[in-house]
């Protein structure tokens, strides 16, 4: 048992941080950004060790987005009050879909060309979709939950395949929490409209 824990300490630690992160996200608390920063910093090491190079690179993007997200949530509203939860603007759907497809293609090419990744298609897909997901979260768009449901389902299977069982289980839990998170954020929007 001790050997297992030693072998998986990064997986376990980032999973615990991930639980705190999703709890704060569910509650729409700005604390999610501080926990996220630590989780992403450790994730860089974990994903590099497991050969998930796109996920590893994504963590650097996440680190910068935690700073941006915190600023946006706390000071980014026009009236300098906390940023409210809103809906994803329809005019951004087509441009962001094009960005997802382009980034997916570029990351896939990079993984196939410059790494020994044995999961380049899936690793690049979850990374490309996550770029939009974290941006939508930073802007407190309700529909960010739909993006995370897709990412979480695919990532869950990927992480079990890559022998990261705790994070794989965490992403299975993320799917459930994302459904409830969507409902909670929608209720928060509906209550504000009354």
C-alpha cells in the first residue's frame, strides 16, 4: 500500500486539490482560482511523467488563466463589483468552434511530430476544448459546464488508460458535479432575474 501511495502521490494530491477546485466552482467562489493555481503547477509534473504532453502544456495555459480568471471574477465587471454569471454569447459560438478545431489540429500535429504520445488524438482534443472551457469559466458563462462535461467524460477514460486512477475517478465525479453545477448556476441566474 505504501508503495502504491508513493507511486501515485502526485495523482492523489492533485485529485484532492481538484475536489476543492470543483467545490469552489460549484459555489461560484473566487477561491477556485487559488486552488487551481496549485493544482495546475503540480499537474505539469504529473502529466509530463505520464506522457500526456498536451495536458502538460495545457497546465501552463491554466496557470495564466487562473490569474486572469481571478482578476476577471473579482475586478473584471464594468461596475467593479463581482462578475455576474451570464450566458455564452451566441455570436461567439462559430468563432470558438473554429478555434477549437484549429487548435485541436495544431496540437495533434505537434504531438505526432515531436513526441512519443500514444494518445495524440484524444490528448489534443481535450486540450483544445479545455482552452475554451477555462476561458468561458473565467467569463462566468453558464454554458461552460457543458464544455466541461464533454472534457470530463473523455478525460476520465484517458486517465484510467494512462494509469492515473485517482484523477480518472475525479473526472468521473466532475461529470456529476458539472450537471449539478449547471443547475445551480442556472438557478442563480434565474433568481437574479426575479
